[in-house]
C-alpha cells in the first residue's frame, strides 16, 4: 500500500507537465507529393500551415493565445533560411547526398568525421600529423580504406 502513494504522485506529476506546440507545414511539390515538415517549404512548393489542438491532460482549458494573423506566403519569392544546419565543413554535402553516401558506404569530400564513424565504425588505426588526421580501415575480405580529415574534422579528397 505504501508503494501506491508515491507511484500515484509520480503519475500525477508527469501527466500535469505542460506541452509545447510546433508549427507544421504541408508542402506539395509540382508532382503532387506532400511533405510534412517543421522547417518550412521551398519557394516552388505549395504551402499550408496545419494547426493542431493538443488539449492538456485532465482537460484543463486555461487562457489561450489569440490565433496568429495568417499571411499569404505563396507570394514570397525569396527563401530565407533561419537556423540552418552548419556541419562545420561548409555544407558541401547536402542532407540527401549525405544519406545516400552513408547507405552506399561512399566516402565524399566534405563529410564529417562523425559521418565516417557512423558509416564505417571505429578505425583500425588513427594517425595524426600536421593538423590532419587519417583513419585506416580494413574489412574481413582484406579491402582497405584510408580517410583523411583536415583540422576541422572534414573529409579531404
């Protein structure tokens, strides 16, 4: 019986935690493919904002903020990236190229050291000289790879 009281208090604390809303955008490209994202859409895609009502646990309906004024963003011709991803290697490899290279185990200049470790695992040998780091890999079939990184931990080719 003594276990139920602390357990009930923990459940009540978890269920009363506030939730935060996020804007979700539905982007439809010229082929009619819909993509849902929190980052916005390209200038060529049709955009609609999705509003989700997430009631708080227990049904509390506290004071709500007034809805934001809607803007026609289809008339905007320029794309401004706010809070874009900076991989530290000059963003020379796009997200799609990075994913495809990781799947194919294709090493490309501009990938990060973290990408290579994710793709190939821990190297057999690490050599550091003149601000450059080299990873040496060898698989069970005897195939060998050498990957060289610059001082920013970016792949050189």
